């Protein structure tokens, strides 16, 4: 392979696992070492997130039980504020906000979720630099949403049992009818 072709390596759009697949309920393992394979996977995650389209994606959503997330909440400047975080941890939480959330792994459903209004997240970049990211509004919500995925939680776990049961029944009805949930519209975290 030439140097030129190595620089233009094609990234793979990965399958996004959807509720109720078991990988989404597992607590992801810490990444012990950032290597070339993980960096390629993170780049695949970015391409998958943009193709979906979504504003965030966690490794468990592509079937990889590791603590890795990618986010880009700036639709108008795609890639300019892209975040790739390995082993993210919420170090601080403050305030409260209600935000309508959707999820690439929860098809055809959005709901109001209560989250911290401001968070401080610490982690590492793919080039092994320690980072701290302060987020408010959509960024705070997206960071919390994606880190929830790493802890085996979906936004469905943060809504009332009644709303969760209604969603499950709708999925079962679509399955009985041989139909798939419709694709997402609007912002999906």
C-alpha cells in the first residue's frame, strides 16, 4: 500500500444496534490502551454517526463494549467541534434541564428527559491527551446521554415506566405486523 492510499483509508459505516439488543444493557469496559485499531474504530464511529444522522454515538451502539464516545452537536460546521473521547467520566454536574431526546438505538421515539444543565467531563483523545470538556445545553445532554450508553443505560431508563411500556407495546405491535419503526426525524443524540 502506498503512503497516499494509507492517508485516504476508507472508513466503514457500522451497524447501529437497536433496543432491545443485549449489548446496549452491558456496562462497557475501560479502554486499557489506545492503539491503531481503536483509532480506526473511532473514525468509523464518526462516519456512522454522521451517516445515521446523529449528534453522538457510543461504542456499545456499534456492538463494541468499550468506553468510547463521539459527538458533534454543531450541525452547521460539521467536524469543526467534533469530540472523540476515550474513557469519559463525568467529574461535575450542576443544575437541571429538561430536553427532548431521541436515540439512534431507540427507533421512532423521543421523550423529555431530565439531565444536569452543566457537566464537566474528563477523558482522553485518541492521541492519548488528557482532556476536560465543559458542556451546557445540548452538549451537556449529549455527553450525559452517550456516557449513559457506556453504563448500559438508554434514555428509556430515565422516563416513566408508563412511557417505556407504551414504547415496548408499540414495538411489539409493529413486529406482529411485520413492519419496522420509521427512521428518526430531527436531532437524535
